DNA sequence: TATATAGTGTTTTTT
DNA sequence: ACACTATATA
């Protein structure tokens, strides 16, 4: 182990051996924070002889947790196939996965059933719409998403419906208060909790039951938290309560990379750590192992304009041989073509893989033009983020069947599947079933009653009863089936029997692809086939896992993603597009200084992803919401010192490419046309547009 | 209940 | 430009 410490620099070592008491590690971009954290865990176990089960490490993504477990296994020389719940491994997971585990054991204390289901964003949407409808609120003025956002923010601040009502100060808040109450009521009726509840209810239990809290304080004696700048109030209190007794709380983060405040993350948590824990040891990791000094300097130019931050100065031993390149494109198409061109050129010249590049943008809408250009130039690309696997309709539908089979009270899942595939059962019939249902009755039981009851045809038309009976039998059959068969077999069964397969294959265009998605789900489910209560574990995992780790990394392709998705990643060459006022910084952020600081951090995160070189692109004019607008260079671009920048004009770009690749017909032809286009000025734009 | 049409609002999304 | 949703109509 002490051998291993040689692999760390002095500051990192300091952070590792300071095992007792509160520790704040301010880890700059690329300073090896995950490495430090992992070593610290290994050090605690090997040198300090702390039992692994007394260590809790919290990350923000399942991916990060998975990677950390892998690295710790290696450091501790543990077998690869060891169970993640083994006593030889510390507890490592996201806030949500840790809290769900706690809730499964303790939630009955506060009157919930312990086999609750977890509603994701889509489920929440459906539920809140139902609430709004039932309360008779008009959606002309207020959008469901706004109300949901307000409720979520409130939950993140640990404010319950009653407390919220007391603080109501406006008409809008009054509506939110009403919705909040009913929303929670409906959740409870469906034995469901939402993402925010996972943390909030755990804290509630800790506060109400000191004995229970103490048990967890004893268990998690050593606490470590990654990405601390992204914690919200609820998570902050959760940690505070757990750390109260032993005060062994080590947090790692970088206030300069806080980019999720709009989701409730509070930078103040990291900025105030020393106030909360006056005896805290503060260690700053400033040596950067990723980028060149030029990149670090340029990034510093931008971040240094922020007032609300701790100061630090990143440095590197890497020498800089490349400046930051800025390119003024004619429009977004030229911008995209420049990148495609440049990637082709550099890939050859520097012997890079496509996955060594990355294109980053502020908004998802910007990806389309890029995709078109990559297709045109025949460059494989991959969109990171975007529509997630588990959010695709066919996957959600099949999962809803499983959820309903497992929990026949689950109203959201019920409404999702009752008429998919079409069974001619609409809102009217659904309404009748639900409103006639007794409190203690499951939805399925009520349907059974209707279908087999004496006066069934008085209650509903014959046709509907027949359809409902088919649905009832489908669910019943599969409930029985699920008792004797594996999850994957169950999925298969549901997929065929429900007529879902038949339905999606009618979609000539995407049917086959959608079918393959379901088959992909089957592959995921296979992993749970040998587990005791496979269905349960499978649904749990599916509710908490996003799709990030499912990216097929095999194919070499250029990753395209938002600046947010890029956090934590690194690439040799990084392109940031749309360095324009209104895009980066985004127009919605220009009103408040706080939000402007976040945009600046976003830009900082983007630039510091680059190991060798960063390109900053902007346009002269851009098509936005269907109309062309003249663009203004981003203030962030102006903030970078002149001597760090190399500006390439359109003509220079053409010259470089002609010289280096005069044999490429495609390219030659394209730029000839573009040159003519530019000479011909703006007036003829529409005419020439057709050529490209 | 399914489908056509007009109207609307456009950030970011680790769980 | 475009996708999504609420409303009208078959």
C-alpha cells in the first residue's frame, strides 16, 4: 500500500492520509480527484484497518460508482466477480441508490409500504397532469412542468406540503401548494415515491427516529462524497446528520464546475464547508494532468470573471505547443462543415481516433446541423445523452406492464398500458373504473369485480366489459407466469401476448428498430434471471439507472454532446460550437448575474475537457427558430487573452485544406462553392443555399 | 375513441 | 423549423 502512495503527488497524498475529521478537497479539473478518492478508500481499509462496511462513498452517477468499485477491487486485490454487496467492499453508490436501500428497510416507520415503486420524470408528468385536471386548474397560464419544477425544488429544500402552505406568498404558490398536497396524496395511493422523495423521506426518518439515525451513523463511520458542488439542500442535510457523530466527512469537489444549480444543486454547500466544519482540513489539488497550460490559462481567463468562487490556479507540466483556435463561420452549416473537415484532417495528421475528438454544444437543438455535416463527410458520430434508452416509448410501455403486474395499484403504469396496444378503452372508461374503486382495492381487483360482477353491463357497455376482461386475463396470466419464470421470460411473454410486438411491427419505418430495443431490454433482464426475486431487483435497477453506461463503446465515432454531459470526461481535441451571445451564454441566463456565472462555469468545463487543443467556433449569422439572425461573438470569447488565441478566417481555412488534401474531390468542390458563395454576398444566399 | 388541425413554445437533465 | 398538445370533428 505505501508503495501505492508513490503514485500520488504530495497534495493527493495529504488528502489520502488525512483520514480523521472533516476534510475538504478542492480538486481542480483534471487534478486526479477520483484517483485520490479511490486511494483514500483503499488506504482506510488496508492501512487504518477500517472494516469496509463502515465506509460510505457517494457519487452522482451509477457509472462513477461502478468505476470506483472496479478500481477499489484492483487496489485491494479482490476477485473481479465479487458481489457489490460483499462485506469486503465499502458501500459505494449514488445518493439515490443508498437512500433507496435505507428506505426499503425503514420506510414503514413513516407509513409507506416497503415495496414502493419509484416514479421517474415521465410518470411525474402524467401524475401532475392528472392532479391539475382533478383540481380544475387551467393550463393556459401555468404549465404542468412549471408546477412540477416548483414541487421538486420544494422537496429538495425538505419543505413538506404543510410547511409550504404556511409560507404561500402569491397566487402561483397557492396553486403549487394545492397541487403539492394532491400530488403527494396520489403518490401515496399508488404506493409510489418520486426521485426527490428518495432523499427527503430518508432525512425525515433520520430526524424522527434518532435511534435509527444512530444505527446508520455507526455503520457509515467514514463518509466520502464526490462532486460535492452538486449536492442540494436535502443531500446536504442527509450528510450532515450522518456525519454528526464521528465527523469523518470527506468531500471532494470543484466550485468552478458547479453547473447544476437549476436542478437544486447549491454551490454554497462547498463554499461554506469550512464554516460548517471549522476544524476542517482543506486541501487544494492544483496540479493538472490533462491539459496544456494554454488551455488552462484560457479557461482561467473566463472563470476568473466570476465573483462568487474560491481562488486557485491550475498548473501543469505539459508544455503548450498549440494555441486555442477560434473560427468565425458563415453560419451553422459552415461551422459544422469546418469541424468535420478539421477532424478528417487532424485524424490523419496526428493519427488520432475519432473518439479522441468531441463536439460540445449548449443546447441539444444544435446537434442536428452537426449530424448532417458528419453524414455528408462520412464521419461516424455518436450522440451522447439525448433520448435515453429507458425513456423510449416501447421500453417504458413494456416496463409499465411489469410494474403493473407486480403492483396492481400502480395507476400511472395502468393508464399507460390499458390502451396500448389499442383496446378501445379511453379516458371515459378509465375514469369510471378509477372513481368507482374503493380506497383499499387495487385497480386490478376493481376490474375483476366489474368484469365478473352481476351488473357489469349496467356499469359499462358490453363491448368495454369484453375488452376489460381480456385485459384482466392478460395481467392475471402474466402474474402467475412471473411466479414461475425469470424476468426475461416474463418480458418475452408480455411482449407477445399483449400484442405489443404486432403493434410496433406495423410501424414500417421504425418497427424493427423498436423491436430490437425490446430485445435489448431482454438482454439487460437476462442478468437478473438467476436472482431470487429477479423482477423486483430488475425494476429497482431500471428505475435508478440511466443509460450512460450502456453506450456501445466498440465503434469508433466522434462523440457529440451538451456541455453538461461533458463534465468529468476528457478528449484530445475539443470543439465548442455556438460561442455566441444568446447561445453561450444562453439568452435565458442573461438576466441574472448568478445564472451568468453558471454559464461561465459551463464554458470553463467545456474548455478544460481538452487535453491538447480546443476550438471555439462562432458564426456570423445563424438560423434560430426558423429565422436567420446576425450573431454577436460570445463575451467569453472576448475574455480570453489575445496571445492564447489563433484566429482562422474562412479563406485561410480553405488554403490549409487545399494544400494538405488537394486530392480530395469532395472537399475541393465544396469549398469552391462556398468561396463563390461568400464573394457573392448575402443577397444571393437563398439561391445558393440549394446547391449545398 | 381515433384522427385532423390549429396553436404554442422553445436550456441544461448525473437520479 | 419543429415537436408537442389541446381542441374539434368524424
